[in-house]
């Protein structure tokens, strides 16, 4: 199941830098994950300082 980023996101970019498939991009108020490309590896969640990424 793909990950989603909740509203706790502080736009630091750590998740996007860590994503092995490059499916995370900067949105207007938080980073966003392309669910169709997400491989559910959890790399984004492991580096997020505010625990914003969660499995959908």
C-alpha cells in the first residue's frame, strides 16, 4: 500500500531526497507522493523528522 504525507509535513525535503524511485514532489503546502509510483519501501518515513509519511 502506498504512503501518503499528512499535514504535519514541514517541507524539509528529506523524504524526497531519500525516495529510491523519485515519486515524492514538492506541493503547495506539503510534499506529495505519487501513489502509482510508490513502492511502499518506507524510506520516506524513516527519515522524516515529524513522522508525516504514513501508509495509506
